[in-house]
C-alpha cells in the first residue's frame, strides 16, 4: 500500500450565529485545510490543519507506505490521514494502533472567548444543552472575571464547570489571591497557566495553596523534567505531533498525572484526539478542539458529547465518512472579513478607555500587556463594548487618536 496522491482543500467555516459576533471580533472568519490522502489500493485517509502544509512536507508522504508514519513527528494533520489509512488497512479503529484501550468514552470541553457577562451566561446555557459539562475561555482584562463568573454561575446546571485560562499571567493581579477568590464559586473548575511558564517554583507553591486544580500547558523544559517536580495537578499538550504526544503520555502515566490534548479543528481532529486519549492511561481530563463553534463540517458523522463525553469510534480508521458535497460548498464559501475595531471600555468610576483591536493580532485581547501600554487587572471594575466603524466622524477621530497615542484614557 502506497500513498499516491494527497488532495489539499482550503475551506471557510461559519461560526454558529449565536457566538459569531464575539468570535469574529476576536479572530475574523475561520479557515482550515483538509487533506484527503489516496492509496494505490483505493483507500482515502482524512486529516486537517489550520493552514496547508508546505508542498515539500506533503511530498514526503507521497510514495510512502502509511505505516512508515507510525509515531509521526512531521505533520499532525498529514499524520492523522496516515493513521486513518493504517486503521482501515488493518481493519481496526485508530486507537488500537496506539495500544490498549483505557476508556470507551473521552471527556471533551467547549470553548469560547472572554466577552460580556450576559453572553458568557448564554454560552453556558447553550453548551450545557448540547451535552457539555466544561467551558474553557481565556480571561481578558477588558472584562471583569467576577462579573462573568457570577453571570455564568446563575444559569449553570449542577456539575457544570469553568476552565479559566490565564494565558501565562499578563496582568498585575496577585494570582494566589485571585484564584482563591474564584475558587469560592461552585462553577470554578480549574486554572490553566496562571503564572509565567518558567516560574516552576511559583507553580509548586500555588498548587499547594489553590483549592482547584492547576493546569500547566506551556512547559519550560518541554513537559519532561519539570513534570517530576509536580508544579501542576493536570497537564495539557497543545498541537503536539502524534509521536511526541504519545511519548509524553507515557511520562504522564509513569508519574500518575492526568493530562489532555488540545488540538483545534473539526470532526477529523476531534476523532483523532479521542482515539489517542482512549489509548493513553492517564488521559482523563477534558480535551478541547473548538469543533462546537462551527456550523458545519466535511464529514457525515457527528461527534457531540453526552454528559461531557464523546464515545470512541469503533469503525476502522478514524471512523469518519467524507462528505464531498459539503467539502465543495465550504471551499466556495466566502465570509466577510472583520476589520479592526475599537475596544470601548468604561470603568465604574466613569473613566473611559479606548484601544484598537485587530483580528490579525487576537492575542491583544487577552494579553494587552505585550503592547506595553499600561498595567491591567482581571478583577478591575470594567465593562466593554465592541465599537465597529459606524461611518461617523466621532469613530474616525477616535481611531486616529488611538493610532497616534497607542491607548486613550479619559474621564
């Protein structure tokens, strides 16, 4: 069996209407690359990634046997397609290519962005109705985390939890105090990356003090020696290559530490993550894929959760069926670009703050400190509006002023 051809298709994906407004303002429209790998015996394997791999990378797979890519560390998306082909050829689901199955259902979480408290509450309500029991979001100092938490707590069903991601701590908050206050809410589930990644001693101390699990995503030593120092309760691997992820799964198992995979993508990505986590002894924490934010996908099957768990597919390969008609529709789909806009914030003492948001630089929404403008806090008494270009002279004047000054702060 040899790979004879790999189709590469770039698709556009529309967000669900109810969540499109904040996601478009953060990131603009979503695009992904779909891979369809063909073999000389008529099989096709599916993979995907955020953007197409370079042609020289794709060429490495042409003419090879998919089994040459066991433990692939070249491309996560193309490696996924190879595992799909391997499973089909062997007549087994992908998880069996990794080892014993430790679970038939894998926990999954939903995701959103930090935005107005009322929308955060709606997000909890909608995802809970869809079968999710965890919601992750990156905190932003443009919204008050306690206002958000209280709004979400008010509508959350029993057992629903929030996964707070601090994006490696870019504010002037005293983190032990902040997480202690958040832990008082029943909805608070865990705290991801509350400190800079190199502060292992700080993590060790914070873990001893925190009343909720500490999740470590960014590792100063690549998730090796520092795991043995026990700086966290749970570990996360984001977009790790297949071989690298499974090696570290062995380390986490040897240390008896729970971990999860966070690979952003649609049904193809979710299926691969579920297969991998099914075969990892301690992969017991909820994974994230963002699959739930898009209206459609390129496969016929749905991988939606029941009570927070997705059942591991048992068909050969990934267990997915390509929907060629939907693929072609998504290739032709044209979504409007999101222009830069003004972050219009108001503090409770009447002070107003104006910043420019650029979807091409979405990290600013959660780490504005990287622009070196002013210190901020997740607990500040603040609320924020999204001010799109409304064609007024007021908007143009403010936009120009922010461009000149970097940030506008006024009473």
